[in-house]
C-alpha cells in the first residue's frame, strides 16, 4: 500500500508540475500580443517571438531523458523547474526584442519536462498500467488552456509585465510542492550510455521518419496553434483579449486533457486505425478553416449582386474544438506506434519523435507569420497545415493502407499491427 500511495502521489504532483511547465511554455501566446503592439513587430517577428521558447524546450528533450534514466526523475524535474524561475521573472523587465528572444530561450527549458516526467511516472506503475499513467501525465498539455484563462485576466488588470512575475511564483511553488510530495526509488535508475548522436541514427529508419512527420502535426501543430490562436481571434474577429483567449481554450483544453482517451482508443483499435482517422478529420477541418473571408460579385438579370462566404466565430470555434480532439487522440496514437514497433528501444525512438514534434511547434509559428506578411491572408496558417496533413495522408496510404487487407480475416490484424503486414 505504501508503494501504491507513493505512485499515486508521484502521478498527481508530476502532472501538476507538467501542467505548470506547459502553461509557462505557452506564455507568449497571450503576452506576445501587447508586446507585439509595443515593439511594432511584423507577423514574422511575432511568430519567432512565440516560437523561441519552443526551440529550447524541444532540443533539451533528448538529454533530459538520458539524465532522467541516470539520476532519477525527481531530481532532474526539480532542478529543471527551479532553473526556469529566474528567467521567467526577468521577462517582466525586458524592453527590447532581443531581450525577449534571449530570455525566451531559457524560459523554454520548461518545455523539456515532458521527457522527464514520462519515464519517471511510468516506472512507478506496472506495465499494464503504464499507458494510462503516461496518458494522465500527458494531459498536462492542458496547461496551454490554463494559460489562456490566467494570463489575459492579469494582462487586463495589471499589464503584461505582471504575468511573468506571477508565473515565476507559481513555478517556484509547484517546484517545492513537487519536491516534498514526490519520491525516489533507486531501483528505477537505469545506467545509460546512450548519446544524442546515437539516437539520431534512428532517423535512418523510414518508419521513424514517418512517425516524426505524424507527430510534427498532432503535437507540433497543437503547440503552434495554441500560441497563434489568441491573436488570430483578435485580428480576424475583432475580439478583446479575454474573449479571444477563452475561445482559443476550446482548442487547447480538449487537445490536452483527452490524450489519455486517445491512448485507450489506440490500445483498443490499434495505432494505425486511430491515426488514419485523426489525419482525415484534421484534413477536413483544416480545409474548411483555410477558406478566407471572401466577397464576390456576380452579374444577375437585376444587376450586380454581392455574396459573402466565410466562417463566423461560432463555426470557426466549433471546427477548432474538433481539431483539438483529433490532435489529442493523434498524440497518443503515435506513441502507441512506437511502443508496438520498438518495444526494446522505446526511449531512444520516443526521444527523437518528441524532438521532431517540438521542432514542428517551433517552425510552424514562424511560417504562419511569414505567410501572413507575404499574402496578407490570416487563414494561410491553416492552408499550410492542410498541405502538411495531406502529405501525411499520402505517406500513410502508400506505406500502410495500400499494403493492408481492408476486408477479410487479416483486416483486423492489419489494423492493430500494420507494420507486421506485408
């Protein structure tokens, strides 16, 4: 019973810690709006501002995973959280664009917490419960939605500079809470001689490249849109920041908390089936979201007549809600692929795939901004993601669906284990 209580305590405080880390990681998604106005940034500069923390949070994932194996998740997570506190607080004193970019690199360390907590939590549970435990921990992605509830209220009441100060206090409190209510077990330490260069060799495997592509959509796209959506609502629909953040949370919240459900679905129906439908649903949603606000005039027998086509704020939010659910399921199904195909090498492969997902979250906001500056069309961000999903659908069809038996006695086997079907 003591072991079970410790495991439950570790799961709870680790999930809380990850939620706070993700909230901090997504901070620029809200405070970036007044900063953009104050510094007169264009859309490309704004995209880089929001993406900078994502870069370090992605690159640090692999070494953090190695250190977790060697020194234990409790120690690594506590040090990681404590190390970000000074940088978060200093953000409130930044005045120049390069200040925000530089400090943002250090704030971004919080994003590496996923690769610490996942193995740390999993080792406290038997193998039959590890998937569910990792799914619960992964629901800390909902910190992106928490940020959209907390930060706008602080911005409106006290100004954007109050947000980093409050977040620094929250991070420090969460770090202390984590330290006092988490535990260490020497049996969980794994001697690791794995090097970053060795993990990169896994990219020679075409299947790993494919899983990197999938995860760059479902996780990288989730991170990028979580950062981008508040300013999109403000610019596209003319909403004030609190209303915009509330509606943007309709995407971020299900995209985080439903990850555990995606893990259960992947166990039940297989990673291929879940990922296939995730990509199709995402493709349809992104097609509709890509259509810009359009006015066109036609000549009728009664003279010129003008029509307007475009999504209103309610239809747009409904589509983003569905897209968030699809991404949540996809994040879990991609890792199910890894556990099925690389049973003896989950750590190395998941580190590389997680890195690819994080880099997707870094590159996409910059491309969103560049397309906005180039075309002047806000929905060009969705056009880009629509194209990326289309590439993934074609890739999945040629490598999995086309080779499989869709009807007959082997169809179920293919759906559960597509990589084992010739």
